[in-house]
C-alpha cells in the first residue's frame, strides 16, 4: 500500500530522494512524465516518486502538473505528501508549494529546505550555501535559473500568495493540523534540527504535507519507515563514460580535476554537435559517434561535456532569434544520441550523467518511463538500472551542483573493474 508520495521537479531529484527509501528496504517506484495515474503501481509499493519534469516550466504550468499529482495522491488516501525541492532553491518553489496546498487544503506545509551535510543551511528564513548568501553563491550566477534572493519567504512570494512564516527549532510544531493553509519555513542548520521537527510531527501524528531536499528524504525514511535491510548494489564495469550536460561551475571544476589528475580523456561538444538538428544522423555525426565509441574501447575513463567559452555562451543567449529553451533541450538530446549509440553497441560501460535534463533527455529519446534506483555510490549520486529494448544499462545520476572536486576520480575507482 502506498504510504508516501514524493514529487520531484527533475529526474536526478527523484532518484536521489527515492534511493533514501530503497536503501532501507522500502519498496519504491520512480515514474517520469509528470504523472502516476495510469502507471503500473505494484501492490507492495510503499513509496511512489514522480518526476514532474517541471523545473524548466513556467510557474503556471508547474502549478498544474504538481496540483494534478497531489490531487491524485490525496484522493487515493496517500498519508504523506513530500514535495522535494532543490537544495539551492532552483525551480518553481512558490507555485509548486501553492499547488500542494491547494490540492490538500487546511494543512500547513512544513518546509525544511536545508542540506546541512553539504553546507546548505537555513537560519531565520535565510538560505546559505557554505556560509554564503544563496544569491551570492554559484547558484546566483546559474546561466539558466539564477536564484536572486536568499530570504525564502521572498522566493515563495515571487510565485504564490500563500501565507509564509519562519520558525526556529526552539518553537514547537502545531498540534492542531486543521489550520489555514500556509508554508512554515523551518530553520535547518544541522541534521539534528531536521530530526527534532520530524520527531514532533511524527509524535503528534501531524506529518501530512512536507517539503525539502534529499537530506529530508533520508531522515524521513528512517523516521517513518524505520525497518532496514540490505539493498541492491552496483556492478563494476570495464569503463566509465561521463555525459556532462550541466553548465554549473562546480561541475566544471570537477571535470578539470578529473582530466588533470585522474587520466580522464575529455571531449567538448562543438556548437554544431550541441545545437544542429539532425547532426547525429548526418555523415559527420555518425563519424563522431564512432570516434567516441573507439575512445571507449581504448580508454577506461571518458568525459564528453557541453562547456564552452563564456563568450560563446553569452553570444548564443544574446541571439534574440533563439529561445533559451532550445539550449535546455538540444544539449540533453545531443548527449542522449551519443549514449544511445554506445548502448546499441552493448559496450561494458557505466554512464554517469550530470544534470537532470541530461538523463531525462536520454530516457525520452529511448522511450523509457521508469528507472530503478539501486544504491548510492556517493552521497547524492545514485546508481540506477535502466532497461530498454532488452538492454540493461547502469546509470549514475548527479546533480550539477553536487560533489567535491575529486568526485569523478572517486567514482572511477569504485566502478571500474
């Protein structure tokens, strides 16, 4: 019986939250395409994770898809609805919280936004990245979705008129849940802060609507389900192929470190390889795909990335004839075409994909709507199994802003035979 629904706005968020339950032996299913109705929900499933695919949507469109998913869960008696949010507060935070509140009226949403273990904390409603104001961090300079505010009520108010209050850890959570719909932003400076709030909510039978990042998912899995058994694990492969669709500067530093210190072979996609429709069915495109396949046959560690000079990126985005969404869709399609070609050759590779758009673009290309999380190989990096056309691929998903500088080198040591 489904006890909890998790709504994430991209596939990496869905996986790095869902895995927190899978690794404790909780039967968890992950669905894409922004819906669960009509999907094959197993009788023993306890947690459903839905990727709403709403990160790049408009506020109105993201509201509609999240409302629809939440409404389905509420009408089907799901006890706990967890709106997974990005730990750097990217995406349609306000509109999606509003959608949850509107679909399940008269319950407050407890919003625990922090991920203290990686330095993302909230104090008095203000969000920080490693002690730096969110708006002044690398996420304030994101080329697609810069976060320009640090005070969370202001971020929510950009897209919603829901009541928002801030609450310190010392304040006791409401015992009466039949209250006006509102968002309660809770201080989360430490993991203990998260546990204190959850203990109160569980103890008062007040856990109904909750929001936060994958860190909150890990604590919820322990507090709500408790039971734990040995889960699945990854398999070693002959090589590691990194498909990097992220343009985050944290990721760029990781690629440069891997190239300089980890003997990774690196190729950067040209503007034509990233943006020209039909390139991968052209003679030049087919030759490039064969070049990458040859690299994978002769080298154990390969990176193909989308980074370009800042001048090229600025010029592309300044071209008024282009839509910013073009950049968001074409890059995942390019990476998907390369990974599909490698899969068709049934090469013994683990594919690490950075950025939720990258993995989602690939899944859409091959027509896959379900993915099975297996385990975490590093915090926030999920190993999953993807099956299409009879072929099983081992995929590692990583959010662009996650991981230390040497993360790719550590993954290679673990995953390569």
